[in-house]
């Protein structure tokens, strides 16, 4: 099948049976007790969601449909002359569990390019945003406004039966992903005064078009970076704030634009996706305080002063991971290949040698190792994309892939409205009074 939608349609009946059989066999089994601490503690470790695109292992990191990042880099189709996977291929993998052929990926690139235009009123909406409005707020506004043309919202209003929901949701998800480069490019050019947007090239891949809209399409290494960046940021199982929010909002049958707009608002928080902006800010502040080429001792002191000031070290720690994030490693390898002598990359490497020991000595963080955000900004900066406030927008473009894939499956499998039980402290005290 060259058409992704046709392939998904073929997979759905078997997956419905698979879920039925899994529930029949395991539906009444338990994962163990839920501790009161977990209710107060951000639900860490509490099994709560089904998420098919990827699963995270605390020691190993993410696997997309069972494949590690290096396996995806090996297996998935690439652009001619390129060595990083095409994110189109990763989306196919997330959605179907299968590695696509080159032909399937090319068809997907063309499909997305053909859907890329955004409505004029959304262009105007962005053009009227003050440049002081954070790029993530502009991004979320524009994505939410795309709901104007939602195929699902229209079909629902016309009474589409439940088993058909996934079809217009699929169309919305394809439109959503396809339109993100034009939204991101417009925000970038509006906010940073980079001139008029070029048009999408219908023959080129998604990352080339995104890079070109941002003004970096003539740098083949930047385009390769985008391919890697979009691939590795796409999905991180279901419990992270952006993924879970998208799934939650989608469960109310809000269309994919509304659901993903909500995801973006979560991604915009400094403990989540905004950390990539915060890392660069922090590194720059460090450089202005202790100078470039600072000694290990000076870096150490700076890290301690961050902690003593009651702040977190951005880019370090993780709610689930307990080792260096393989997405950090993939970016480090890219840097070693393409920019080994970049001074900021050297600082990132120096920080990597120093921060974990300090976080361990400080004794609070459960994971002292770097996450994805500790590395992405330095790569973008190297190629001249220096506007840190824009970084989380690129994370958001990528995260749409993972959220969209799950929204399609949720509607195909008839996932219900999410509605967990909450308790007040008084209710907890009463419940466990004499226990
Ligand atoms: N620097 C300083 N303190 C930290 C750090 C850090 N990097 N990481 C965790 N801690 C503290 C944390 O604030 C908490 O303190 P307190 O008890 O005073 O509230 C304590 O260590 C225990 O936290 P953990 O259980 O290790 O981490 P948790 O699961 O609560 O939070 C993060 C995970 C990612 C929010 C946290 O590690 C953090 O704030 N990191 C820095 C921000 C960051 O890089 N976020 C990006 C994550 C990846 N992403 O893209 O979403
Ligand atoms: C993510 O990619 O969503 C982050 O690493 C946060 C998480 O997984 O909780």
C-alpha cells in the first residue's frame, strides 16, 4: 500500500480484535497497589494509559514501536545523500508499527506538501500577534484556530457513526502535521524580522521544506539536523505532559487541532519542552558570568550557585529516565560528526562531565543525567538559529507526530472519555482513618 490511510484501514480490524483478546485475557489483572504518595507525587510510576507508538524504559530510553533510536537511524528511509531518517518514515512507523518503503515515504512527503497551506485568517492572526508574544503562545493560537476547518468536527456535527471517527481524524492529523512548517516559519519570520516566507516545494521532503521556510534550506547539514531533530522529539510514550494532554483532550472528541493546541500549551512549560530554551539561556548566562573557556572549577561553582538559588539545572533530570537520554546521545553524535570544534558544544560536553556528580551530591534529583533538551539548542545555534525562544516551537512540530498517531488509534479503537478518580486530602484522611 502506498497510501498510509489505506494501510491503517487494513490494520484496524485486526487491532480491534487484538485489544479485545488482550482485555479478555488480562483485563482483570492488576499492576499492584496505588499508593497515596502517587496521588500527591504527580502519579509517577502509576500505570494509567495505553500508548502504542512508543514505550520508555527507565534505563534504556525510548523505543519507537520497539525500535531504539540507532535502530531507526539504520532502518528508516533517508533523503537522497542523507544519513538521518526521514521523519515521514518515523510517522509511518509510529502509526502502523511497520518501517515504510522509500516509495511510501515519498508519497507521504508529497501528501504533506500538498496540504501545507494555512488559511488566510490564520496567517492574519499570526501577523497581528505582537512580536513580544512568546512563539509558543502564537503556535498554540494558530493550531487551535485550524479547528475552523476540522473534518472531524464537521463530520461529528453531521452525525458520523463512531466506527468511522478515525477517518476524518486521520485527515485532520495529516492536515495538522502538514501545516506546522508554514505556521512555524511564519512565526519565526514575523518575530525575528526574517522577511517573506518562501512557498512549499511539492517535490521536497518535510524537513527540507521546514528548513527552507525558516531560511536554512540551503544548508544541507541543517536540513539533516532537522530530520534527526523531528525524528527523536516525536514521541516519548504517553505520560509526558504534551502527549497525555493531547490524548486527554482528544478523548472528549475535541478535534485534533484542539487536542494538539492543548498539548502545545503543556509543552510550553519550563519543566517540559521549554527546557530547551532554558538550557541555552542558562549556558549563555554562565558564559557571561564566568567567561568562555572557563575552568571546570568555575563551571562547578556556577552549577552550585544555580542550585543554591533554588533553581533547577535545565536539561538535567527526568521524571522516568534514569540514564543519559538516548536522544541526548544521538544529538551528541551528530555534533561530534558535524561540529566537533564548536565552542558551545564543548561547553555542553564540559557541563555533561560536571553536572551529574553535583546533582548526585545535592541528593535530590532521582536522575542526574541529561535529557533531550540539554543538547538541542547548541546544534540549532551552531547553524545560526540563535533565537532561543523559538526552540520549543520545533519540539512542538515534532511532538505532533506522536500525538497525532495516538489520536488516530484512539478513535479507531473507540477509546472512551478519560475521567480518572480524584480525592481531597480530607477524603484520603477519612478513608484511611483506622487503617
Ligand atoms: N536540577 C535541580 N533539581 C532537580 C533537577 C535538576 N535538573 N531535577 C530534579 N530536581 C529536584 C526536583 O526539583 C525535586 O526537588 P523538590 O523535592 O525540592 O521538589 C527533586 O529533585 C526530586 O525530583 P525528581 O523526582 O528527580 O524529578 P521529577 O520527576 O519531579 O521532575 C523534571 C522531573 C524533568 C521536571 C526535573 O528533573 C527537572 O526539573 N529538570 C530540569 C528541567 C528539564 O530539563 N525539563 C525537561 C525534561 C524533558 N522534557 O523535554 O520534557
Ligand atoms: C518528553 O519528551 O516528553 C520529555 O522527555 C518528558 C517526559 O517524557 O516526561
